C-alpha cells in the first residue's frame, strides 16, 4: 500500500501540520520537507519556535523570517544527498506583522502605526495573531515564491482551529462596531470619555481593556484611525487565505500522540477539519510504543537471574504501554475513518538532526512500519 503521505506529498503544493501542543508538529513538518527534497521536490519548511537543536541542524541559528537553503555539505555530513533543494525558515511573528503593516498601510501612516505602543502590544499579544501571521506568511510565500512544496508548521493551539478563525478574528477586531465608534471624529478630537468602558464583553473591548492601563486613549484613537484604511486589504487576504487552505493542492496532516487525552483532542480536531471541508491527508500518530519483538523474550530468558528480573519488568511495562497504544490507535482509526493513520515510533532520542528526520521519514513514507500498524492491515 502506498503511504498516504507519499501521495499527499506528490500531489500537494502546501502541507500544513496541525495538532495540540508538543505532539510533534514541527518534527513532522521538517520531516516532510526533507523527504520531498530527497525525492526531488524542492521544499520550504516554515517552522514556528523549533527546538534550538533542530533549528541549528536546519541552519536556522540566525534571525528569523528569512529562508535559508540547507547546504549540500550539511546533508553530506548526515549521509544524505537530496535531489532538490530544501529551504527552511523560522517564522518571526513580530516581524511578519511589521512587514504586513509596511506593505498595507499608506506611506504617511506607516511609521505612525509601527511606532505606537498600542500596535506593538497588539501585534505580539492579540489572541490568534500567531495563527493569523502564519497564514499571512503562507499566502505571501505562495504568491511571491515558487517552491514546489511549502510545509507550514503551526503554533501550539489552545483551541483546535484557532488558525482557521484567525483571519476573521482580526477582521472582527477591525470591523467591530466598537472599533468603528472609536473612529468617530469625536474620538479623534480627543473626546473619548468613559464610553470606552461600556463596550460590553466584545472581543475588541476585552483586547482594548488589556491595554488601557498602559496606553492613553488618545494614542489608541490615533492607532484606530491609522489602521482603519487597512480593512479592505485584510478582508481580501482573509478570503485568499481561506481559498488557499481549501484548495485541492493543500493538505492537512494532523499530528497526535497515542495517549487517551491526546486522541480525544485529535478526534475533535479531525471533525472540525472535516466540517470545514479541508483535506486531511493522514493522521500521524507519533511516539507510539512498539511491541516487544517476540524474538527478544527467549533471549532475555537466558540472562542471569538478577538481570532477568530487571529486563522482564521493563519489557512487561513496555508491552503494557504498547497494548494501550494499540487500543487507542484502533479507536482513533474507527472514529476518523476513512482518513488513514500513519504510525511513528517513540525513538530513544529526540528528533533534532537530519539523520533522525530521515529515520522518521521512513515511517511517514511507508518504508518502515510498526508492528501495531501491520496487525491493523
Ligand atoms: N517520534 C519521536 N520520538 C522521540 N522524540 C520525538 C518524536 N517526535 C518528536 N520528538 C521530540 O519531541 C519534542 C517535541 O516535538 P515537536 O517540537 O515537533 O512538537 P510540536 O508539536 O511542534 O510542539 P509545540 O506544540 O510546542 O510546537 C522535540 O524535542 C522532538 O525532537
Ligand atoms: Mg512546534
């Protein structure tokens, strides 16, 4: 059977890894980009907060937001010879926001916007802005560069589909009645008064409330006035982003761990993706405990008493975890059918270099399979 990720990689120009915190989104994104390059499809992986050692092995020790080609020598040192170039970048949220304002805002407003403290706080703290920025960058890369494949990593999300709502949330912020009200001439003239505190529980009000302590209302008014002209651009981009995510050449790779609480999140996430009519190429179940190979038991039985007991205990614990994982995986498979699952074992060490990414890719590609997976057919 051809691995579903192999098919997705061949047929897609954008892959997005999604899932809850710490499950392996960044690892899987980098692995997919590496595999694409090895197979002859030039790739760019856009990572978000990669572990330092992974960033180093991808040559990303410098500043973020620029794409760097992984040098041939780095690949050679890992014993790999890719057939197409692989690029990687670290997404710098703050800088992407600034670039966005620089591109969108009329020249006379640019500096004003960038220099208000309100903007500075907003661009780093606005809920969902990370997700928005990631999507924004993706659109820009698709429009201005010609990578055959862009793999987008996503930030750890507290709420499953934050990144899908993000563009509309930004619009909500800009479009909100309260925001419009803030733009009235009265406000511009500095007559803001206490009405600001009657905005109710709206999103914009809550956001504003977070800053009023440190920012004067006049500055806020200036900011809102300056940013008001940007609405159209944001709205257009929100539609573009949505269209790109729904395109037949875009696929999502949902990453999860095999433990029960992770699986419930993954099932929920999967349902939301399906409701949003987004293509899910596969669910990667990462860090699965492999069953103890049958051949190992007789070998252990030959060990001296003292060692035998210790080994047996470890193997039994492992066997228990593997059984538990297998049960969870069967539940996930059923709940998310017909979306295929791809299992990746828990390795003894972190996946922080090209060699380990390559090892991981063997499972994504179907060159290697876990016993649990084989049993499921
Ligand atoms: N199969 C695996 N076996 C062992 N370690 C793994 C495996 N997959 C990932 N790791 C390690 O687990 C850690 C978390 O992985 P990763 O950073 O990819 O998760 P993430 O989902 O991107 O996290 P975050 O939500 O914080 O961005 C990393 O140190 C990574 O090297
Ligand atoms: Mg990550």
